[in-house]
C-alpha cells in the first residue's frame, strides 16, 4: 500500500449533506396543506375544551434530565467568564408544569422540540410537538382526552386500551414484570432478532428491544391503541402506583405501529422529582454522557403546590405522516434536518 | 483503524464485519420516546454480494473497511485471469473471471473501470455504464429492415454475445449498457 492510500482511509462523516442545489422542500404541497389543516382542527378541539394556548421558552437554563434524551446545548456569551449553556427544549414539559403550579387549569401548546442525534425515517432532530395539560385529571381521564383528540383528527375509532404487560404477553410471549434478561434473550433468539452485541443486562434495554421489534408492529393496525401501566423503572415524570407490580401511570398512543403520543398522570412530589433526576444523571454518567442541570425551578414550583393533572405530548410530524399515508417524515416536512 | 460510531451511521458507509467489507445500503434509527435507541444497518457484502442486517445500541462502534475506489485500466487477459493497472500508481492486479462476474463481457484493451480495493486487493471491477464494442460476427440483416423489435444474437469483439436489432452488421460499432447488458445504438466510426 502506498503512502497516499493510507491518507485516503475512510474519514469519519465522509457522506456529506445534500449540497446547496438541494434547496427545494421535500414535502409536496398536499402534505403541507394537510399539516395546516390538522393544526387548525387541533386548535379548534382544544378551544372547544376550554384549553388556553400558551407559549414557553424554547431555550432554557434547565432541561428534562433523562438517561436517553440528549438535549442540544447552546452557549451564550463571548468569553469564558460570561459563557452560559442554555438548552433547546426536548419538550416544553418543565415550563408548562410551572404554569400549572402558577394556576393554569387547562393549557396546550404547539411548539418545537429538539433532540440531538435523533435522525431516521421517523426522527428529525427538530420536530413539532403538541403538548397539553389538564388539572384534575388522572391517567384514565388523560387517556380519554387523548383518544377523543385522535379520533377527531384522524377519523378513527376510539383508542383501544392495552396494558404494557398484556401487550408483551400477547405479542412477545413474555411477562415484562417477571422475566430476567436471559428470558428476553431467549425470546429474541427464537424470533430471529438481531440483538445488539453490547445490549448488556439492563432490563429496560431488553424490554425496549422487544417493544420495537415484536410488540409495536402490532399496535394500532385497526384502531389506535393506548398502552398504559408502564414498568415503574420507565416512569420518567409519571406517578408510580404501588400495585403488586408497581406501575408508572404513563400511557402512549400507537397507530399503525408508530408511537405518536406519550402521557403521564403527572408526578407531584418535589423530593421524588429530585430523586429521579439524580438517578437519570447517574445513568447518564455511567453511559459516558454529560450531567444535566437539575430541574430546580420545577422543584420549587412543586413545593409551592402542584395540582393533580394529566399531560400528553404528541408528535405532530408523525401525525401528518399517518394522515397523509407517507412513510418518512421528510415527506411531510418542508425542510428536514439535512436541508435545514 | 478508523471506526464509525452509531451517530456516524448512514447509507453509503463502507464497514468491516468479521473481516469482510460491507457497504451500508440502509441505515435506520428507531427509539421509543423514552428509552434506548436501536440502530439497524442493512449491509451488502462487497465480495460475495450477500446482505446482512445487524442491530446496534447507541454508542457502539464498528470498524471502517479499508476500502478504496480507484481507476483500473484493463490491460490484457492471461489464461483465466484478467490484468488491470491502477492508473493512479501503475500497480498491476490480476482478477479471476469469477471475481469479475459479467464485467469481462465489456472489457477490451485499455477500458477504464472503477476498481474497488479492500486492504489493497481488488475485489470488484465495474466497467463504465456505456461501452462501444465492435461486432465480430452476426448473421446478415435483412436489407432495409430498420425495425428495432426484431433481434438477433451478435458476437462482440470481447467474445460475449448480445441481442441486437436485425439491421446491425458485422464490423459495425455498437454502444452497450453494461448494467443491463442491452444494446443501445449503433455508433459511427
């Protein structure tokens, strides 16, 4: 091998973004119009239900601390002393909940979320979220409102409710609250799944592999499905109910195998919020990710008093994709990230 | 050795798995909203043409394949082997007819091909999309028949046979699409 060959070894990121000549939008006009129509009808729905439309910062000093959500940091200031990192929000959750503590009763927002390195047919690092909260609601009411909205927007039947455990029992033949990693591995092998070499023995990593590969493809093939009662270890910021198997009062809507919305009966306890944030940061450090600032302002809001409430975030780009019968987000976004 | 991290994964990368070079033909990212991501690669083996699908966890990395594209000029045939010269450094390589696949049908002295080297050994040869070859032998065509839907077998100067319209004559030059193996048109000298 000559010297020049050594220098031409593949470089990282050798595949470039499309050039400047790719200036056109990737969505066709009918999809752009469909998006506008869905947004208008969603606003109509929320106004009819006495929801107040609100706006909260996209760029904030705090961000959701989650082991598997990577925010994009923006550094403000010129020299080292004045520099401060702000975070493009992965969802408007923190600030919308502070509004609940400040007296809001029913609020919604249609805004952008940012998630670093999430790129794929159903992911774009910048995306549109519809997020709403209503006080007085628990998981049951939260699921009901989500089903009503979805039915209205997509002209589907009401969503079918399916517990996380029943979904795994039915489609993966495994009890997600009892099984050990070895049992998940066995199911994966029996179904011919390609198991990542470094999956390890985190039970939630195994649950998510089977969810993606074996469970999700079945969800919402006729009517939409709401999965609920998630494992307590996947509670994020949902209340945990102390059943024989403790479950998170968290729910997700799926349609045609695609995950569309995530909702919680909202956690209210500031001490538990701090405990979960610290735990998420511990997991982040163990995975070699950076520490994220604790959610001090939401903690303070919870100490001041946080009402019983349910909240949901719904991915608008995926909603448009399903309504338009498309396969990739680029077909329903004017300028996806590689043309942004 | 260069490596690719899951965040580098995309279509077109050349990677090495179990010592063999693969071209990524599809790269997929899936992730539950709350949960770990799974990266899926569909890859084509650059030597054998077989397709492999693998899943990766975020943060995993795989070796980049020491694969290089260069221009190889076909020099001559030596028994069952074909000899090419890398036009960048004049290095010569021999490929077996098995390695060449159908490419031999379109090779005449001096043809410039795309040559892919893996760890400095040629693994595939791709002739230009269009080549011009001389008709060595064919049955005479019916005079005045300009229809293109009547075809006949024609033997080209490389020894390979191709189907051409009936009006093509011996000694004429024809342009051939090497990707489909189809006749395109006659070429004036």
